[in-house]
């Protein structure tokens, strides 16, 4: 089997048949790693597919890999979550292609959002670094309670709680779109542009 034999695409209604398989694959992988995960319900994954916020990898009709996008704090932060490649398909570069697609999807859809990752996985750290994420302290991540609730299912959540959400086993990594612009636009100009855009919308 080669990477070229795998189809990687933004998921849609036709992929709803894979939801159960995706959830069991994520659950099994978490058990092997001995870490917790943000457990999601089938309806949650289905909605991600219908909202074009998920990427699926297939080998013919066979499920090979998956990841989905979540937004936080009124879409000012984005995460690409639940990355999974089934064991028999690993080491081919599928995760990298899935990650490239979820990242591109997030950048296209919410160009101003910061993209972050909270991970203990070396593979994810390598892929994040390549895409321009930097390691950061937890203070730079979202304060959205809904995001941190996802940590409740992790075996290490006591560390997170004990340190008042400042430190844990996972590494925080952030892609800040502003850092990737060659010059910084002052806040007053951004405010002016926002006003002009508002006027533009009312004139349309
Ligand atoms: C992590 C996982 C998604 C990788 O899938 P994969 O398709 O085998 O990964 P790829 O072949 O695309 O490799 C992507 C990168 O990760 C690296 N990598 C892959 N597995 C790795 C591992 N176990 N340890 C360290 N690096 C690893 C690769 O070398 C590659 O890096 P490079 O681009 O710098 O060479 C897969 O092993 C998996 O599903 N694991 C269980 C779930 C999981 O841990 N998800 C991540 C949640 S944080």
C-alpha cells in the first residue's frame, strides 16, 4: 500500500457511515497510549462532517484516518483535533496529509484565528512545528471553558487542576497568523479598517 492509494478529502454527508468506526479507532488508540481524550458523541462527529469541518482518509471504501476542526472563543481560536490513523495505515504520511488539509481548511475559513494544539504526541509536535506552530505557555491558549472541559477525560487532569491550568503533561503550541505577516499593522489602523468594512457592508 502506498500514500497515492489513499484518498484524503474534506468529509461530507456521504462519510456519515464511518462515524462509529472513527470513534472506536480513537478510543482504541487512546487506550494503547494510556492517555485520555476529549470523548465525542457520534452526533458531534456527524455534525463536523456536515459542516465541512472534518477530513477523512480512505483506502477504497476502507476507513484509514480522520481529524476534525473546532473553534473556540467566538472563532478567535481554532484547533485541529482527534487526529487518528488506523494502525495498519501508519508510517505512510497519511497523518501529515490530513493535518495539512485541516490546517489549510482552518486558515482559509478563519484567516484571523490563532490555531493551537495541546498534545503529548511526538508526531503531532513534528507536524505542528513544520507548519509554523511555536511552543507556548498555557496562558497563550484559549480561555474557553468548553475547550478545557475536553481535558476532563484525561488521566493527567489532576496535574492541570493542581497547577491552576498553568502546566500539564501536554505541550501547548500556537500558530499566530499575525506572526506570519512581514509587517505589523497598528491597532488603530485595524480599528479604522473594521469601521470602513462596516460602512462597506451597509452600502452593499
Ligand atoms: C500519530 C499518528 C496520527 C501518526 O500517523 P501516521 O500516518 O503514521 O503519521 P505520518 O506518517 O503522516 O507521519 C507524520 C510525522 O510524524 C512523525 N511520526 C509518526 N509517528 C511517530 C511516532 N510514533 N513518534 C514520533 N514521530 C512520529 C513522522 O516521522 C512524520 O514526521 P516528519 O514529517 O517530520 O517526518 C498515528 O500514529 C495515530 O493515529 N496514533 C494514535 C492517535 C494519536 O496519537 N493521535 C494524536 C493525538 S495528539
